[in-house]
C-alpha cells in the first residue's frame, strides 16, 4: 500500500510504538520514523522519513532513493547515505555527526550551519556528496584548525608568556605558558602539611591554558545543550559566562556530567576540534597560577585577595561571571576562587616528599587534586600553594575546571 503515514506527537515513545504498529500491519512506502534513544536506525530504500532528535543514535543508515528530513539533528556518530538519497536538516543540536555518502547523495543543512561539527566521508573530499547550506552548494568544509597554522605547536621560541590564542571552532581563549622552573609548595612555617616540603620543579614543555574557567555556555556547546550547574540562570539573565559547576572528574554511571571518559566533555571537545585537550597537572596549575612571580600569596597579588578572587568574604555565596577580577601576571583569570579547579593528578597528602622534580604528575584512579579554592573558601584556601581533594565521581556546586592543550 502506498498510503502516506505521518503523525507528529510530543511523546517520542508513543510515536515509536505507532511506527511499530504500522510496520506490523504490513504497510510500506512513506513512513515516519522517530528516534528515542535508538542504538541504530535504518531507513529502507524509497522511504520518506522524519527523524525527531529526542536523544540520538549511534548509526543511521539511509537506503537508496530515500528522502529524510531531520527536524532536530540527533547525536548520531555516523549517518550512512546510499546513492540518490537525500537528507535535509532543519536544526542542529551541536552533536558531532559524520556523514558517509555515495555519489548522488544530497545533504542539505540550514543556511546558518557552520559545518564545524560535521564530517563527510571521514574528513576526505565530498566524493560525490552534494552539500547545500540553504540553497547554496558548498565544496569544502572547514577542517579542525590548529592554533598556529599547519602545526599545533611550532617552534616554542616564537611564543611569549601571556600570548593568547582563540580556538576557532569553540571560541575558547587560551594563554601561552612557557616552559620553566619554579618553587612549588609552601615553606615549612606556613601552609598545610600537604604543601610540604617546598621544592623546585621543572616543566620542560610549554602549554596553552584556558584564560578562564570553562563556562556553562561552553559546556552546553559541547554537551548537547545540557547544563549540570547548580548556579544556572535562565530568562533575561543567563549564566552562559559563569563557570560550569557540579561536574565530576569521572563517572561511569553519568558520563553526561563527566569531564573525562567516553561521552565526557574532553571526548566531545576532541570530536568538535580535532585537538586533544586535558586537565592541567597539579604542577602546571601552580606554575601557571604563580605567573612567573615568586612570593605572591595569591595568583596576581601579594596580599590583596579581594582584587583577584571571589571567595567567602565577597562572593555572596555564589559563583560569578568569569573574568571580573584582576588577572595574574600571565593574563589568567580566576585562578583563585570562584570555582575550585580539578587537576589531572591523583591526590596524595604526602606526594611532595617523593614527587619527581621534572614534569611531575601523580597518575592513577581515585581522589583527584583540586586547586584555587572557590566562592565558599576562606582566604587561606585560595592561595597559589593551597591543595585540596575531591572524590573523582563526586559533584559539588563549588567544583569546576579549566583546560590545557599540551605541547606534543
């Protein structure tokens, strides 16, 4: 039978059940397909399909001659399109999508699409795929762009401390931190025992560090417009420029709120940009926080904590928009306070007694190092040398992070 079946419903599960009923009755031809948490979706040859991106699919296979309208771009890893098929998308969620298309395939995207989160044929040429932005055909896609052109890190001697770079896909801003030596920790007559002994550390490679803490808007951009933050605002005043909070270093049960691991923020960021970002090591964090200036208690100030930091005495018990306080000597904002920042290292109270002097990092699973203190910390916990810890799966309103891009 060639009847046209089309039904728009708010409840995706009801609509999917309806599709199953139609199939069971033996109808073929034009059909509507909806996708609630579907691992794989196949659109048969000659079918008409509308896909409502209720969540996402791992793979969508579209048969020859099929016509597909995607009313919301699902978080599909791969969309495989046979010859003489067409796919039209009228909105995007920001997920990473890979199109595999044969000669004769048409892919039509909204005129406002950037294509920066879409890959055709594993990043190769279009190979016969006709790609339209609105009504205009395009012939190439912006590739993942490296910070300095053809190489991610050309000769480091060309960079000065504090040089900035804006990652072109996400718009995130980074600051160049050169290699060097510094004194890590606190003298024995100050700070906590976990900050002792004070010791010299050498970092042999420079790195790009986030100018600001990762924001709620940036998290939403990578994580399909979700926002786990406790301090989020909607309506007239939004919190896109506030630091993201209430995330976990790693959580297998809830990867959508995790920084690391499959499905976590770093995984999604690599898919967006083609670059491998990470959390800073604890040594990288303290080195960058000190900004090449020894003897300052706080990043950017000898003793004026209010000038550089949102903490217990001035925060009003909430986080604040990033970049509102004075930066440190290398142009990094909010290294003290606002949100406590997770590091890559596993936390050991006595780590400094045996830590390497060159490029130290404490590997392993378990409790992670946090640095910088937060909006609810007293002044002693927002010092450059202060060390804290957090279970890797725990989420807290005071917990966030910033990124680094390491030199290969």
